[in-house]
C-alpha cells in the first residue's frame, strides 16, 4: 500500500500516512501496487532487439484556451500614459540636464561686473557651429548682454595665459591640431595676428589619423600612435621630412606638408606586407612621430629667429603628443626660446580657451559682435572676432 500524497510504501491498515499526515486511499494504493507488479513482470520477459516495439501513442495535446483580448480602452488606460512619458523624455530629455546649467550661466552673467558672452564660431563643423552659436546668442539675448563671436583656433593659444600669464612682445605661436598646422606671429592676441606659415595639404593630426587607419587603429589615431611610439625606435624607419630640403624647402621655409610623409609610410607598410614581413608597429609609430615633431620644431625655431622672438606658444589638440612636446622643449632650450606648452587638459577644445580670448577682447576694448553675426566655418586665422 502506498500514500497517495508522498508515495511512501505503507503496511496495510494505515488510514493516515505517518510520513506526511495525509489520508490513505485503499483503492489508489491497490492501483499503484498493481501497476508496479505489471512493470516488474514486463522487465523479466526476454527482449527481442530485432523486433521493433510499436511506439506508444502520444497523448493528445491539451486544447489551448484562447486568451481574452484586452479592450482598446483598457490598453490605452494602462500603457498610453507611459508611451507619452517615454516620448517626452526621449525628445526633451537632453534639455533636462542642460536647463540647470543654462540657469546657472545666466545667473553668473547677470551678477558679473563685466558681463559678456564669448562664443567660438570659426574653424568648426557647420552643424556644431549652428548649435553652439544659437545657444550662445540665446544666452546673450536672455541676459541682455553683448556677445563676441571669436575664432576658436586663436583660442588655442590664448588659453596658455591661464598657465603662463600674458604674452610677451613679438610672440610666435605654433597651432597644431587635426585640421590645422600653422605658425603665427602674435603682435596682439586681441587685435593683430599674422600668418607666418601654414600647411599646404595634410595637417599633422590628419597625417597621424591616416597612418593610424593603415595600422588598424580607431579614430582618432593620434593617442594610439603616441602610445606605441613610446615603445619603438624612432630611427628604425627612414621617414621623409616634408618641405625641409632642396628647392621646396627654400620656397616654403615656414610652411608644412605631411601628405608625402603619410604616403611614404603607407608604401613602406605595403612593401613589408607583400614580402610577408611582420609590421613593427612600435617602430613605425616612433619613426613617424619623430619625423613630424622634428619638422615642426625646426620650422618653429626658424620662425622665432626670423622675428626675434624668445617665446613660442604651442596650442591645439596635437600639442598633447608626447614626442612633439619633448622635441619642442629640447630644441627650444638649445635656441634659448621659452616654449609654452599648456597642460594636456587645455590642449583639446575646451570652454576655457574661448572664455580666455573673450577676456582679451573685452580688456582690449574690442567692440562686441552684432547679434545677427553669421557663422563662418572657414574663418581666416588673421580674423580674431566677428
């Protein structure tokens, strides 16, 4: 006899299972015992492997009960509100964190003794310019304050004043970034800047990005090349130095060209791959970085000698490159030139550089920009503000 609840075998006569306390059904116990005896009898019979057993019929599937469809009114009441809230947060979510920031800026502008708004408008992508300029104009209009539309490239050298102080007289500046490589003579950072030399094709940052793509590095490639260059031999590969020798170097003593450098490195890599050789990535990066840094340092020192400048200001995102920073400091010490390279956090685009140039414009008495000034994504470097 078996318990119908826990399945334990019991002796005859039990009406309540001593294991689980459930009542025992004699009819059910007898049925279970009969089923076990039948199974044991079947196990003792000989098995004929050559005669396949007919498979037992599968039990009929239980009928699926159709679920009751929710009424449109019920679905609308339960999920409609969440859908509206989700759409609102997705569309206006970015403004939720931006509005407190704008409120703080407006308060600071309102309480400032010299209330002005500066906004970088030159040498940016058009979409970024449109968003930034519109936001700055809105702030200026809401606070009823003047606005300065400034050249953000000039801001890269203006920001060094936060670390080194005002510019000395006859300062030379080297702008190095992803899209610019230029040598400037700064007579007055707020009023008068002359272009001494500029890139004729690829900028230094562009050259690094293109070589990085050949080596399989993601964009931007500059940090990856910098990191690998610190582990390689800078003299392992002969990388040309554009516009430094021959007739071209004489015609362009202060200009830059890095397109040929990129092409030379690309051909060397293709040749090594065709010969089945492994590419020494660290040595390629070190040789490229040393070549570019040497060209920039040589031409910058030549410009300082030409203008009698004892100070070189360095700015732009590419000035964060460790090989360039070391080379400029080394060559500057040999030529008696003070090289002012900002901290890494001030090298890339930042709000401090725009604000610093805005301070220079205000203190120099430069007239603010008109409220409806236009966006200029190709603003010349000689134009400091609108």
